[in-house]
C-alpha cells in the first residue's frame, strides 16, 4: 500500500516542520488497510437515515441551506431569517434572527407525548444501590426547580457564567438544563480535574457561582469531592475572580460525606435551599440562536486552557442532526454513552443530542470494570441498552480484563460508536465480534471539543465500515488535507498531512471565551490566504490533527500534530504538564512527550533536569513531580514515566529537541542528531530510559 510506505518520510515532509517537536501523529503506527464490512440488513431496515440522496442534498452547491434539515429538527420560538451570516469571518453566525431555548427543546416539548418515558437512567457504581429513573416529567420538575433557585437564590441571569465541577451524577444534566433555561452559560469542569484546574477555569470564565457535590463513587471508593471546591475558590480568588456562592449537591441528600467544612454564607446544600423552590416553574426564555449555550475548556499549545464557546441554535441543530443520522437514535431506543459529561462527548451525546430526540440516556457513575469485567455488560443487559458509545481506551481495557465477558450476557446492540482516539483494527474487531456480536453496526467518529459534533464518520446504514478508518466527511462537511506550505494533498492519495474542513458548519465553536484573537490564530490563520475575505471558502478550519485520505474517500486520523497529547481520550497540553513540573523547586527544565501505551493509546512521559545541588535527590523529586502534576491538573495527567536526565538534548540555539526525547521510549529512529549542541547526552538518556523499562 502506498500510504504505508516511508511513513517517516511522509511525516517529515508533511507534518510539523518544527523538528524540535514530537507530536502524536509522528509516533503514529500506520496499520494496513482493512477490507470493508457491511452493516446488517436488520439495522438498515430500521435506520433513521438510509436514503443515499442525503449526500446530494448536502452537496457543496446546497451549502449552507442544506443545514436547515438539522435546524428543522428543533422547535423554534422564532424562525431564523439567515441560515449562515458570514459578515465577520471566521466568526460565523448560524440561523440568525431565530430564537429558541435548549432546555425547552430537550425537556418541555417531549411532555405531551413522552412525559412518563425515562429521560435519564442513572446507574450508581455500587451495584447494591438502586438505579434512579428520571422521566421527562420528573426532569421537567427538577430542571424548573433548580432553574428557579439559580435565578432567585444565586441571582444569576442570562449571559452570566456558572461553573460546575461535577462527576457523573444526574444532578449534572439537571444543572445544565436549568442554566440553559435562563440562558446562563454553563462551564462544566471534568470531575477528575483538580481543585486548582477548576479554579483556573472559574477565573477564566468569570463565574461567581460554583456548583459541586460532596462526594461520588469511583473504583469502589467514595471520593471526597467538596474539598476541591475550597481549593478552586481560593485559586480563583487569587486570580481575581471572587466566588460568592458554592452550591453543594449531596450524593445522598441529607447526609454530608465530605471532610471539608461548609463555609458560612458561601456554601449551601442544594437539597436544603431547594425546599423553597419545590413546584416552582420558570418559563424557558426564547434566546437568540447565536447566544452562547456553554463553554467547554480544552487544552491547546500554550499552558492556558481555552474555553470553546458553543451557541444555542447552531450547536443544538448539529447535535440533533448527527444524533439522529449517525447515532441512529429513535425515541424508543435505550442509549448508553460511557463517556463523561465533563467532556464534549458527554455534552453532545449523553445530554443534548439524545434528549433533544426524546431518547432514554443512560448515565453510569463509575468505571466499567468495577467490581469486575462483566459490569458494563450487566448494565446493558438489565437496561436493555441497544445503542452503545465508548472510546478505544475503554474497549482496550474491557478486552484486557474480560475478553469473553460479553458472551455471558444477553443484550442486543444495534449500534456502537467509538470516539476520541484512533482505534487499532484488532481492537475494532474485538468490539465488532465480541461486544457487538457481529450484529451491531460500528461508527468511528472523528471530531473535537471545538466542533460540537461529529465531522468524519460513516453514515451507518449507507456506508460500509472499515476498521481503523473514521470514514468520509459527514453530510455538509468537506474535509481537505493540506501540507505544511498550504498546498492541497491530492485527494485519495493516502499521503499524510494536516486535516482541515473547508467550510463552516453549525456545530463549530463561536470563539474562544475571552480570546477571539487566539481563536483566529489557532484555527484559521495557518491556511487563510486573505484576511479581508468574507467568502467562507477562504477560511478552512485547521483541526490540529494529522490524517490521510485513502482512495475510497475514507479518512484515517493519525493524532495531534501540535503540543497536545490525547491520553485515554483526554486532551492534555504538554505545556500544561511542563509548567506544573517547573513549579517543583528542584526542577530546572522539563519536557513532556507522548509515548505509546497499550491501554490508553498515548501517555505522557516527562523528562526533567535538576537544579545544581540536588544531585542524588532523583527519587524524591520524581515523586514530587508526580504529585504536583496530580495537584495542578488531576490524576488523568499522571505521567507514565518521569526521567531525571543529566541534560536535555538541545539545538545550538538552545531549543529542547522533543523529537529525540519522544523517539527513545517509543523505540523509534532517533534521526539525525549531528545538529545538536550536545549529542553525547543522547546515549546517556537512552541508557536511563532502558533502565526504567
Ligand atoms: C482525537 C473528543 C482518531 C483527535 C471528541 C482530536 C480521534 C482529539 C477520533 C479531540 C477518532 C477524536 N479517531 N482520533 N475517531 N476522535 N480524536 O477535543 O486527535 O477531547 O483532535 O474531542 O481526539 O479530542 P477532544
């Protein structure tokens, strides 16, 4: 195969010309092209989208009006007059003139037909605890009551920001929908992030209210979560953002499980305050389509996380359309996405997408292998889940811990999704054969926090599946691969390059919260040739991923080309890791690089040098580095290796050669090191890395 040959050569020529760097796509493994697999006749017969004419409807000549089809899946208080306003590129405005409410679309509008249907089923991690089934009627009541509390007790109004630091509990979607009802912009910080990381995000978004919970279960432990709120509030205060109210849900209402004390006048138990609001109703506000719905922070090339700002009308239309056509969600389906709502996948495909289509969305609190490798399949069997959605990391973990477990349970999946990382063909095949029992169709969906919804994937009833490849651009998405110099890589040539999207789409973020310049620079400057142009054709969206397109039009994603490492589907900035290391007193220099990991796909490895006088303290400093990273970012960022090295390999101009540091533990060719200022250090580092295993 053409695309398999000379992988290093391809990468060198087309991806990341800065050869001091090391990116995920540079360490990507190029597996061989796989044969196509057809979806089952049974699946096709019931699919929401089995009409090949869809590609005709969404062809470029019909852009942007084709996206009316998605917006028409929503209920509008006022219909829009302009589908796409391109007056101020690349700040696209979708469905302008239109008014709607996301909470109304996900809850109220379903009551007439589905009020007694389960909207959410919460599965607690302790298996002896009962499930919590929240019908659409019950969700309506809870959302209204919490919305009233936010308005009258927390004194929040349209356009204010609110930060949630919540794990996988039903109070999280309730909090999201309650905010959306009033146009309060929510910013959920993944529950596994540290208090410090949460504080940074509170400050950036300018939230004066934090919503948290006392504790939650994970891996059999009741985690004390409220302690993080105290750290977060302190951090935000130091960054100039006071938090005047901390609203605390309790995992077991009435019973406080955290060790941290409640600060008088600042901290309030929601189960107590809400007593004043029981039975209250709040009219969902008709809001402009382009008003922000939420902010979701993600990592980028600098140490500062960026807040992807998503709109109400565009975002909700795009998740409705893709949930219907790609996830194949019907109201009668029981849909389970194992992602965390703290990430974009959970926002789009646990909360907003499934609920806007009146599905039953399952939420699971804990880890899928607790208390044993059969747990996930027991949940599927008991709840009769028929659509399943997860990431390669979880699939690898489930396969490793219980390769034959799925066979022991009688569940039937019609559809399965994989998202977040490249999936190796043999992992894909286990998913297909063992988990999906050769009946479920699989979609490998490629997209990002910034994108709102899927960009590349097969349409499950229309396209054949190809293990290891995401698939073509979805309807209305026109991908293109560029080389470093802005030249188009020939379509279907199998050559690696930088994947971009030629056109705007309704789910694209509106801007980076508070930093429009960074938005333009990060996603558009690289390939825009005319800054004055108001034609969307001049503004391709630069995704930051390496990819190649095979002759059949399917895209294979290789991984990030920038300073981001995708660890178990979680995005981490190498600069964030490095700046955490540099807060350790003894550390002089730090470099973080991606290394291959059997389960997580990629993991961070950190190299550090010590300041003079600390020789012999390697062990101690290593521990300090690990605990500092956990404290500053969270446990998810824990490095797989910490190497204390005598010196960093550097160019003559003093830049650390991360490319070399990454090649060593990944057992790749180190390449030319003759241009290094200190080539002799490479051998020493190699020995050190070997010793560490
Ligand atoms: C990677 C997650 C290969 C990619 C929805 C992207 C993937 C980053 C896939 C975004 C896939 C996502 N195949 N790689 N199907 N899906 N990625 O923002 O590198 O958490 O840039 O959004 O995950 O991660 P994020």
